[in-house]
């Protein structure tokens, strides 16, 4: 079996370029920054570079001073970097704001069915009644799991697991094991029924990270492990010769998309030697999409559950996006972690 090899100095230099470009972007207190800064935090933890954390701390401190905006399920993703800042600094203001977000989810976020979060965003113009979007697994489900384990708060942990299991129930295809983008509970269907790549990356990354938190003796561990195992077995067989994934996974006429590829590749990489050949191919594909100035290219714009497959094919991929930067940083950080993995 071929070992997964990489140039550590090249990866560190690439991380530095991507972070520098990310920090020159303008973010509001919302999910694009939430995912971008999650990636910065992952890079900080993998490299120990205090300057990454200091730059993030400056941005967060300025925004906290202005007061939090109205919260939403998607917007809670900013809480990921608050948890890292609290762990790194011990400053209670980060935990206080992180708790405010967790309490919003527990007590105020709209739900349907068996307690599943309705997808909500920070705009009153866009309302999605009783819809579950796979994005929520990362934005809110994983967040509740992280803060729950950090504080040993079983209510947060169990509510986070409700989101994992509910989204699996309604979004993972029973036969091909890919995840749909959305579920409409009122109409009892998956709307356009598309296997969107970035949505599958939210699910795969979130589940892979959960398995490092959830105790193996907890029944949820087996449920999550099974869902991820079957999803990844399907995903690796859809990888393109370039090492990337199409924005509609099972439509090779749709374009290859970088943010999804980075998120999926992170989950694949976390499986160690099982998928080494796919990980080696992903590394070259993703590095080829990063410009010299640190811009991650070919990243699709923010994507609603589109009406049909052609809608996904036409989502623009021209501009830099926070989620492209963040998911790529998460991937590059995971590469550095492989040197500590005896099974890599």
C-alpha cells in the first residue's frame, strides 16, 4: 500500500499564504467568516503559530465590542473560533459569547420533527420553513458537540447528536449513501434531490471530527461511524482523475469544485492508510487550485437548494470565498497532523 507523503515545509508555506489572503477579506459576524476562521483555528492548532491566533483575536475582539447581531443557525458557526480562542487564552469573554450561541440553539432556534434545526440565516428575506439543510451539521450540530465536550455539558452533547442523527435520517440516501442537500418536512421530500458536493463535505468533515469526540461506548458512535464509512466508500469512487470532486457528485458534466474537495479530502485523510491513494491524488489537485497570493480558486458561491441540477451547474465559481479558504486550511492542517498518526 502506498504511503501518503508530503513536503511539510511546502504545506506550512501554503497555509501561511492562504491565511494571509484570508485575513485580507472583509467578513461580517456570519457563516462565511465562521468557516474561514474555523480554518484559521485549525491551522493555528496544527502549526502552533501564535500570529495566526493574534490576528483572529483582534477581529473577534473588535466585533464583540460592537455587540452580537441577531443569531441564526448558520451564523452560530462563528462560535467555532470562540471556542478555540477560549481554550488558547482562558479569557471568559469568548466562552460567554460561545455560551450565548449555544443557548440560542438550545432554546430559541426553530425546529421541526424530532428536534431538528430548521435552516436559518441572518437575513429576514430568506425563510425556509421546516427545511433541513446538510450545512447545519457543521454550523450547529458540530458546534454543540464541541462546546458540550469542552464543558462536559450533556445537554449540548445530546442535542448536537440529535442533529447528526436527524440529518442522516432525512438526507443520506439509503442505497448510494450520499447526502442530499436538503429536506422539506412539510412536503416530505428532498426537493430537487441533488447530491451536492459541498453539502457532502459538511457531512463528512463533521462526522469525522465527531468520532474524535464521542466515546466509542456511546451508541451514537456506531451510528455516526456507519454513516461516514458508507458515505466515504461512495465518495472516493467519485473522485476525478484530478483528485477533486464535481459540484454535483454524480454528474461529471458539472464542474470540479475546490471547497467541497477540501472538506471531503479532510475526512478521507482522517481515515489513514485505508484511503492513502485517494489522499495522495487529492493533495496534488487541491494544491493546484491555490494561487501564489493564497487565493483558493474554483470555489462555488453560496448555494441554496437549487430547483434542478442545472441550477447547481450554473452556480458561479469566479470569486474568493471564505468557506473555500477555511475548508482548504482545515485540509492543510489535517495533513500536518498525519505525522502524529501511526496508521497514516
